[in-house]
C-alpha cells in the first residue's frame, strides 16, 4: 500500500473527501516528524510509539583499504509497535 492507496482507503472509510484526507495525512506526518525531531515521542495507543533513538559511535572499516573509520554518534527515528498491533500481525 502506497501513500495514495492509504489516502483512498481513509477517504472511503471516513466518507471524507480525498482532498481533506490528503491534508489530514500531510498534517499528521508533519506533526509526527517535528515532534520526534525535537526529541519527543508520539504515542498512539494500540498502534505504537514514534520516537528519537540514539545510535552510539562505532568503528567501521573502509571497504577498499580495510582501514578503521570512526563513525560518530547520531540519532534515528524509531517505531515501537503497540501490543494490539503486534497481536494482529502475529496471527
């Protein structure tokens, strides 16, 4: 399912226009991205939690020379599925 398929499904399920659904989805994505980027978490009970996760510094290797390279610490987005979502997928 891609973005347009999701918009179509939400519009049909809620009987809202596709334009309104597109605005809603765009707003939802922007709000989640901004909150996670600030270090906050977005918790949707039954679905899951979006949050910012730290990635520790580590040593990598140059594939050509094999020389060690220091890779600095960084952050990445993280999604943890909720119990209801996990159970649905498990079956």
